[in-house]
């Protein structure tokens, strides 16, 4: 079935992002030039940040902003501590379940 061009849904964006991260893991698992396990871990972290920053050819940049619990400001203020600002709502927010979805749909 051919799908007509359309604005991607949050679910489609999420899946494209997760598929890219899965590809990063596969790449760094096989990267023979990495001299150590730590070099592979750093490669994975760097590659994910490159994708978020919009420097990966397959993805646009992504908004990365704090989303503290609604009670955090009052709680931290009462303790004399600093708190994170609340980011504005984003209509295509793909965060929230990425960690649980990363390998749930893969062959891992």
C-alpha cells in the first residue's frame, strides 16, 4: 500500500528517531576502529547528540528542553534550592517512553 505524502505523526517521528538510535547501536557494536569499550560508548553518546542537534542526514534537529514535575519549583524553592524552568508545550513531543520503546520493536 502506497502512503500519500503527509506531515508525520508524533508516533511516526518517534519511530524514525528510535530506528536511527538502533542503527547507531548496531554501527558502534561493529566499529572496529574503536580502541576500547569506552570509545564505543562515547561514540554512541556522541552519535545520539549529533542526531538531536540535527547533524544526522536522516533526521531534523530536535527540541531538547527540561520538563520538570509541576511540584518541583515549589518543593525546591521551599528547600532553598534552584529549579529547572518549564519548557513550552511542543505539538510533536516524542519524549516520555523512548527508553521503554528503544528495543521493544527490534529483533534484540
